[in-house]
C-alpha cells in the first residue's frame, strides 16, 4: 500500500488547511449570526458570508476538489483527496465553501460517470459552478431502507415518458432555496433480476407533482438552510431522457456512487474528531477541580490517549480503503469501505462524547460539540447502518472458509 501524496495533493492540502484556519473557522459565528432561523423552510435564506467564502475559494482554485477527472475537478484520486476531506471536516462550513459537500459530490460523480451530454449540460455544469444545489431521494419511510431492494417507489417508462410515484424521506438539501434537482431512485421493472429492477431519474426541483411534506428534525434541529425532507412524488411525468444511463441501472450507479462518498464522509469524521480532541485537551489542561487540572484527575489521561489512538487508527484504515478503491475498484475495496463506515463515525461519537463529558454541564449546551455529536450519530445510519456494514464484512470474511 502506498499512502504517499502527490506533489499536487500536498500543495492543495496546505492551501486548504490555511483557508480553513484563516478564513472559514473565524467566520463560523458570522454564518450563524446571518442565518435565518425559522421552522418554515420556505423562508430559509443562504447567509451571505457563505457565498463570499465560496467566491474566494473558487478564485484560489480550491474548488470541486473531490473529482478525479481533471476536466471537471482537481484531478485528485481518492488517496489524495482523503486528507483534504479530513481538513474540511474540521469545520461544518468547509465542504460547501469548496463545493465539496454531500449530496452534491455523489450526484456530480454520478453525472460525470453516467450522465448524457444533455444531462451534464443541464445539471452538472451549474452544480459544479456552485450555482445550484442538489438532492438525493432514495430512502423511504414505509419500508426498511437498509435493504434497498425493499424500495416501493416506482419510475415506470410509459411511451416516451417516465412516471414517478412514491414517498421519500431524509432527502438532504430539499429545503435549500438553491436546490435545482433531485436524483430519484425507484423500481422500473419489478420482474427483472433483483439488482436490475431500479433506475435513477433526474427530477427538476420545480417539477409538477413534487411536494415537500415536511422537514425532518435531527435531534431537534432542522439543519437550515438545507434540511432533510420527506418528499412526495405524485405522478411526476418527465421525458424518458431523464433516466440516468437507461432503465434498470440504478443499483449499478448506486454502487459506483457510494464508494468515494464513504471515503469523504469518514475522512471528514476524522477531521471533526481531531477538532473535538483539541477541545477536550484544552479543557483538560486549563480547567481546575479539586486543586488539579482535569488532565490529572481520574482516568482522563487514558481517555485522551485512547482518543488519540482511535483517531489515528480510523485515519489509517480510511486511507487503506482509499488506496484499495483507487487500485482495486469498488468491489475490491468492499471490506475496507464497510469497515471504515462503521469505525469512523463511532470514533467521532466516542471522542465528542468524551469532550462533552469533560466540559460538564457546559458541554451539553456547547453548540460546536452538540453539533458534532449529532453529526456522528447520524452518520452511523447514513449510507447504511452499522449492522449492514458489519454484516458485509462478516460475509466476505466467512466466504474465505466456505
């Protein structure tokens, strides 16, 4: 395994680190000061500081860093982008500032790899320009979506149209006033082979029949101005050319989409864990109780040491997964990708929990730490729950002995 970063990646890492440290982190509070907080998602607005920072990042060439195709992105493979993703994980704002936030990254990768020229012109180009945002509609409230073959939503081909029906939820970004389109996944042919029944369809956000039913709170927060919505697709009729790569290829596209996305999620989790550990250590050194710094009380040194080792382990395993994805492809990296999807969010959750604990009562109301805890807990369900990924690792391990 070779984890050596290219000269190009090393340069980008240094630029991104400096921009995050000097421009993004100092403006996090400005972002919150400008944020419109209301339960009505129709009134949400984008804080001006976000667009200012995006313009600066774009001017510096720190833009679309996640795409390995130099025609569209920075030309970094997964090994080179992984440490960049870790740096962006240190701030909740950073991924979007560099136009590298989910679900746009996965949707852009889908369009680069599978989209037609017309689809790229209509949707990919404005997405990569940062002019619009996008949504991914896959999970459904009525079925256990950890098994995607349970999906009940349909996208039937009728003549020269595709007709969409179904109810989706946890559709991230659906409340964003800049949302331009959804990628909708549904059943096209229920009689086809199990993994050839589904299709992915590009749906304009303002298409007739698309109705946002509600925004779903995450631990009481609506995550404005993006949100996670429950969306009804009621007899949505679109040209058949809206299907990505043709009918029946939904699962193929989903597998290609999820590999890099999990690398991104996990390395951002590692970066977030580093920030939480910094908070923990600063508190441990400067807070005094019973005549001693907290770092000298109880088992706090063990907690700090265990956190340090766990973060480093998560980073190394994620880098291994990135290497495997680059050299062996998605199916050659299945074990590593599933493993990191379990480990990285759990490490983040553990470190943030320890940081909250050492802050005492203050920790439960600390906006940064509570936000990180919510992120960690949500990640243990996003892109498949821990149990599904453990099942994949166990299945492939046992296969060696059958």
